[in-house]
C-alpha cells in the first residue's frame, strides 16, 4: 500500500514546467483539484503533499451546533454510496476555536463551506466567521438535511437572495454549490452569478431513498440521503456542460471523479476545476493521483497547460 506521506522533494510547479493553476477572483490555486466538502479533513491533509492540491474545503459550518442525522448514516448500493450524515457542526465559534487552525496549517488556502436553513442564516454564518478563510463555498444543495431532501439551491429566487446576503458581508471569493435536482441548472447558475458569486460548483449528491433488501425498510435513519460515486458522473457532466455555456464564472465540477480521465471529461465540457469526494474514502491519495495524472498527460502531449491538452482531445462545442 502506498504510504500517505509528502514526497521527499517538495513539489515545485515552476520547475515541473506544467502550469495547472486556476484563479477564482484573485485567489490562485496551484491545481484545479480540490476535495469536496465533507469528504476531507485536516487529519488527511497532514498526510498528503498538499501543495499539489488547489485548496482545502471544510465540512459545512452551520449557525447552530448540530449533531447530524440518526444512524444509519451510510449504505452501499449497486449504484454507489448513499450517505445521510446530516452535517454535524459546532457552529462558527466552535469551528474557529477548533479545526480552523488545523486547516490553516495545511499550506494551501482554506475555503469554508457554510450552510443554513434560510438565506438569513447563511448571512449570519458568514458574518460570525469574521473574515476567516480564503473564501466561502455556499452549500445550498445538501439533499439530506430535511426529510424530503429539499434545498435552497433549486429555487433561483431563494438562491439569489442567499448569495446576495453573503456577498454583502464579505469581499472574499464566493462559490455557490448547486444541487442536481433543478428545473434549470442554467437559471440557477445565472442567479448565483447575478447575485455576486465568483464561481459555481456543480453538483452535490443525488437525492435517493435506499431500502434494505428483503425487509424493504429504509436503509438510512433519515430515510433520504445523497447518492455519490462514479455512476452519477454522466448526470453531472450534462449539468456542468449546460452551466458552463450559461455563465461567465468558473464552474467547479463535482461528481464521481476518481481519476485524471474523469477530471478531463469535466474539463472538456467547460469546467475550470474539479472536486473529489467519495474516492477519498477508499483511496486517500485519490486527489494527488488526479493531479499527477493531469500533469503526466500534459508532459506526454508536450504541452504546458490543460487548455493546450484539451485542444488535442475531443470536446463538446
């Protein structure tokens, strides 16, 4: 098994000759690969060569402390993994007093994911974080907080209100993380752009209700959870393609990414960066493998950027 430890020689992107950097409103990321919120913690970050990763993305911080959903919280089905963790949170004060320092020690920027049950709650969380972090990901898309999987991000008006409120209390980069189940991903992405978001992340997990074989009882304590894994990639690819054509913002793709080839699929349809989620659980080195795979593909093609590499690949126009 590969040891989870930094390379003996520190990574030097200049000496490497391939530029994978991405910019989000002035925030420079060394690479277009980052963890999905809830699928990464500073404990893992201490075992990885983090300078190769774009940013660290935290678990979502809510206004009030919350314990999360009842057990069972996770189950595997043939289509992938369904989780219903419910986002445990210590609130802004608890986060700043606890894990935030560990994230800051990882030598890459920290994007803090924020959540709420109303637009006003998102605004209050951002206010109480008091400028901490390099930017914020506005999680308006988690499908397992309520019994029926509702989310603010599927309503362009509510989404616009939420992003506008957060924009009013911070000048840091804002990423709006959008859901899968929307009438129009283009309308939602445009609403986020018009409200002041600097990027959109597409998408969160797919709402699902898994049953136990035989008993036909819900497999999760909250009944509804979020389906993740490689099987959702074609679904999210379509959404990323549609959103990238609709907005001028960077689009961050999230859904079923485990290899450099998966990342290239999303980059070929208009994404500027990708998030790795479920793959981190079975392969903690997955993000680094994706980055190195992209870098290797550029070297093999004799190019120095992803844009140049994609010119050699089949893309959707």
